[in-house]
C-alpha cells in the first residue's frame, strides 16, 4: 500500500501521549500494560511521521510532574524508556532519524542520563526525521531555566536587560534550533496542554482525538494531518501564510 500524500505537511508535530492508564483500566489490566502498549504506538507513529515527510516529531514521554506517581509506575516508565532506547536506537539510526532530548537533566540519575546522551551522540549527524523526546520536561521549568540563564548574563554584564528579546529567549530554551510545532495532537479526549511547550505553542494548531494513546494508529495520525491541511493559518494576519513567511 502506497503512503498517503497530503496537500500541506507540518514541519513539526508534537504529541501529548495521554490515556495509557485508562486504556489498561478499561481492559481490567494493570496500568503498566497500558504503558507497554503505548510503546508500540510510539514506534508506529515515528514510522508514520517519517513516511509523511515530517521533519520534527516531539513526544511528551515523561513530565517533571510524573515523578509524583506511585514509585512502581515511575520505575516501569523509566524501564520502558531504557528498553526503547536500547532496542530501537539501532533501527532509528538505520532510518536516518536524529534523536534529541529536551527537559531538565540535572536531577537525572546517571544510568538514564547516559542513555539519553548516547542516543543523541550516535544519531546527531542523521538528517531525516528528528525525534524529540520530552523527558523530565515541564514548560514552566524550561522557561524559568532560560530566564535564569539570561539573568546571569545580565548580572555579569554580558547582556543588557533591555536587549532581551523573544529570539534570545528562544535561544535559551531546550528547543533552541528546533522550529515551533505547527501541530499539537493530544490523545484521550483531554483538551489542555499540561505544561507542554507553552512558549513554543503560540501559533500551533491543536487537534484533540478521543482515542487513548495505545490505540493511536497511522490512520488516526493521517486524519489529524488532513485536518491540519484544511486549517487557515494566518499567524495574526489577514491572509493565510506559512510559518517560514512570518519568521516563526
């Protein structure tokens, strides 16, 4: 079966992968089984994004608030991340996928941090899809860290406060060098950002789908891309424009 083509393909798609626990509960399974099934959806979505010609795919894998979950669930989530990187990194590398990790790294244990850094290093020269993994990520924390970095430069005399601009803030965010998401998808029927890419989502299109993340399929992804292609994106103007045309 040939890959579907779309009139307009977003350069950057970001996904809030929600509903693993509820998927498992509906089936009388432990929450961990929902997370495990969700990994299959990750693999399918990465392939679908690459096939569609998307250049950046950001997945909200683990938020800075997820540490509050039961210790057993956190342990399983971390184990799944480790397993995904160990098992799938070679295949991602063969597919010319570059891995980029965003989020606070200072509090991470060395076993997790070393895996994430290795994934980035091994794939840094790849030029197809960039897979951005948001791990230990919270947007407010990201913005606060960027502001702290700028404040230190002001205090040291390397920067004048009046010269701080959106472009300078962008350059201090975890997503520096990555275009803002054109499309943000959230699964499970919830309709909120949950502290995800708050700064970067200024002109993103939003699509909320009712399916839980483990049921997210290539067909659902394609439907979201078709809806995106039908949107009239004006970026504050009167005529539809591309993000590149307005410098976003």
